[in-house]
C-alpha cells in the first residue's frame, strides 16, 4: 500500500433520464431544485451513499455508515459494533498486566465508564475497578493507557477496517470511543449544468387483497402512486482529496482507486425504481505535483452549448432530453490545466464516447488532452 503524497481534484458528470436522483423527504420527495436558478441539486451525502453501497455490495469492503438499520447477531449493528469495540478495548488493556479480578470488574463496568462524558468522573469510575493493592502511580499509568487506547488506538483500528471512514471521515462516537475525524475526500453539492423542470406522474399499482378482509380471496385491488421525476438532468460534482487529512485516516492510493471505481460503477449500478436511468458520463481526477496546491472549481469550467458553440437559453435548457441535445464546452477547463501544467503530475480520465465535446472534429477527447502537453491516464473502470 502506498501513501497519498499530493492533493487531487475530481470532476464527475452523470445524467438521469425520467428519474429522481435525490428526492427531498420533507418536500414530498421532489427532486431538489434551486428555486433561484432552476438547477437540479444532488447532495454530497447521496453520492457518498452510492459509493458506500457499491464498495460494500460489489467490492466486499467493510462499511461503517450503513444506509439502513442493520441487525447483526440479534442486535442493531451500531450497538453490536460498540460492544465489540468495548471488548477490544478490554483486550488491549489486558496487555498492561491487569489482574483477573480487575479485568472482570472492567468488563462489567466498561459500558458505563465509556458512557460517562465527564473526564473526572470517568477516571474515578475506572480507578474504582482496580484493586486496592495497586500503587497510585501504576493505577495512573493504566488509566492513561486506557485513555490513549480510547481516543487514539481504537480510532486507528476502526479507520483501518472501514474504507468509508478512511475516505470520508466520521463525526460519530461509539460509546464515547472517539472516531471523529474530518475525511480527506470531500464533495460539494452536485448541480445540473442546465435549468430543469420536473414532471409529476400519477399511476396505479395492482396488488392482491389479503384474505380475511371481507373480499373474495385472490381478488385484486388498485392502489394509487404518485411521484416526481426529472425528464433529464446532467449533474456535475466537484471533489477534492486532501493529502494532509489522508495522514490521519490512513487513506492510501489503492483506496482512492476504489473511490473512483465507486463513483463510476456505483452510479451505473444504482438500479432502483427511482434511480434507474442514471449513467456516468465523465470522470476526471487531476493529481498535482506541487505540495498543498490545487486549481479549484474545475467543475465550473465546463458548460453546455449548442452545436454552434452558443449558450443555450432557458427554454432550450429545459427541453434537453439526451446527450444528443447539447455540446460540452471544456475550453476554460483545458486552459486552466495548461496554465498549471508544471504543477500537475497527471490526469486520470474516464468518459462516455456518447458525449459531444466542443473540440476539433475527428479528435478524441483523450488525444485532445494529450495534445495540450498533459500526461493522461485512461481509467480502466
């Protein structure tokens, strides 16, 4: 495994057709739309959920933050994990030559000790579990080791096990075992590159009637359904991988490879009734050579135009229904990359050949980028 040495920026475009990419549960699950700009919004949480579910279901990765309530061994997953962390904490502490009596006492009280947020009270509860024969100095040493295990060692073990924590960090504490850390991978809200309108659909679902309800057994009845969907939306996400934060979560290059896989193929494999019709179209990662450096806002340097290179008016934008209805102008993006070429190590790229780019006729996008003097790596996803 290899460390993350420098910063990188990510631009990801995907589109949806007749789908709801990110409904708002407090507003009838309507697609999220900025009322001032009529742009479709998708939260960073939605994209992270896509990545998490793909890495769990297709790459056998351990995921800490699940999308639903999960029961493991007869208890809720988060409680099960808290209990296992408590057990591991006791085992690690036992290496400090605890007496059997002390170990048993701590096992009986560890849940209450960790549940106490007050430092002084937590310390007293812990020391009360140690035998009276312990010297004050030795008891203090054992408690200090306990605090180190609680706040540092256990956190490192948790982050090492769960890839989503290594990527996105966590603001959770499990039984007062601290696992809080800002993640090295951060995304802004995704926004459509054009104005959108949503459609309201009303239909019916035919379902069998349960027996014993005064109706003929096997008789069917219709239930009405209603939903809001976008006829089309091309959504752009911007993200950044911070090499400084990567040191604290243990993020490595191989983890970022899984991230890129999750962005592209997670979106492709997000096949639910409201999400089917989502297609990844463009994924670029700019990896920098210069320390603590990035260009910023690369997503804002891509825009939609018509076949003549003219900007689309509001009505034309809302009428878009497929990739054939627009061209992507990447001139500002390419200029920014060219101007910063000396600070760029390489560019990773994956794109759908169905997209139309405002570049010289007959030239492929990867050839065009290499022609600008940039080192390009075509992602095999």
